[in-house]
C-alpha cells in the first residue's frame, strides 16, 4: 500500500507514460524507433505536458472523497480536453497520447479519491474508477469531442450515432442528456478504450497489470517485461486502432503474429528475437496503418497501476 498526494499521483502517471514510450514495442515509436512525423521526443514532451492535468484530476478526486465536490462535478471531460490541448501546445508530432489520456485521467481522479484512506490499493482504485466514469455528464461528452478534434487522431472513422465528425452531435448530446459514459457505451464494440471505460478496465486490470506484476516480481528486465506484456495483450485483444484503419481481419492477423512471437520465446530466445524483429519491420512497412496504438495505451495504464502500487524502475 502507498500513500500519495496529488502531485505524486501525477508524477506516477508521467513516469508510466515515459516508460511505456521508451520500450521498443513492435510497430510503435520508442527510444530507438520513430515514425516520419512523430518521434520519441514528441512523446517525452507530451508526458511532461500532461502532468499538470493529472495533478488537477487527482485534486478533484481528493475533493470528492472529502465531500467538497460531487461526482458529477469532477469535470472529467474538461480535464481530458485541457490535457490534450496542453500536449498539442508542447510538441509538433500530432496525436501522441489521446487514448492514454482518456484511460489515465479517470485513474488520476480515482487515485485522488483514495487519498483520504491514507493508503493506495489497486482494488480500492478500481472501485473508485467505476464511480468516476459512471458519474460523467453530457458536458463531459462535449468536452471529450472537442479533445478528439484537437488531437485529430488517425483512423477515427465514422460512428453510426453521435459521430464526433458530425457537427450536430454535440447539440444532440446536450439535448438528449447523453453522458460521456453512455457515449462510450455506444462505441465499446469497436474501440477498446471505450470498452475499458464502460466495463471497469478489464484488459488493464485483469490482463496487462497482472502480467506486468508477475514479470517484474520475477526480476525480468523492465523493457523486456513491457514488450512481453504488450505482446500478450495484443495476442489476446486485437488492436482497435489498427481495426479502424484497415479492418478487423487485418487486426486479428497482427494478433496471431504476436502470439507466434511469444510461442517462439519472444526476447528470451534467438528465434523469438528474430521473429519479433520481423514482426516489428512488417508493422512499420505499412506507413503506420498497423501501429498497435491502442495496445500501447493499455500498457501505459497498466504501468501506472504498477507505479502507483510502489514499483520503481
């Protein structure tokens, strides 16, 4: 168990982003691999730029726990929008962390809500997390739509209802009083980030986090632990960032390849390392269409749980 103030919570999340961005995960930007327009330094700047918003989110959570603020007054959508705007102001690499910010902002609030307990525990955080996302409002949804437009992510596609690209969607959200939680429920079948929100983060808490904890407890090298956990998550959950750009069938093929790399031993064997290198090269040849960005976001969230729980690199 750990006890943190709001600044320390934000620092934990910043470190999580930095560690996730640094690991050489296949098909992603890392300390040794860039995309043409998005480079490793853009992620470094983004992580630092996000920290003040995480601190404000944790402060809001603490205020809720102390009875000074109602759950519906947290303003989670505004926190996300301000965070995305700050990131855009501090680097020129485009959308670096939208999915990560959407996952980590509620975690920051929930972590703040545990402060009055004088301890931090993953079980307590997960219970608070459900309350945070289920208490969102229509205004939060409108703010989130604005955040998406600021980040301008690739492969957004069109939604059958309340499409973020449709100018009338925001008026409809306010008129029909559709909360951000409800908006994400509409999208959960084709977006893992939305599915995490409405189902209490099952991939983060039940797959990625325990995998990371076991590897780190077994004294596995941090970079290796992150990469192997990344492959495990990708192998089990097809990446919806890929699916939105090139279809679910291609996303599933990427997952099959991730499982193959692990079956060969991943970074632990010569054949696994060769397979991982080929996998990485194959994903990069597609002009970022096969970038498993959603999986990276999940790893960032899982790392945040590890660090909040006391892990230190």
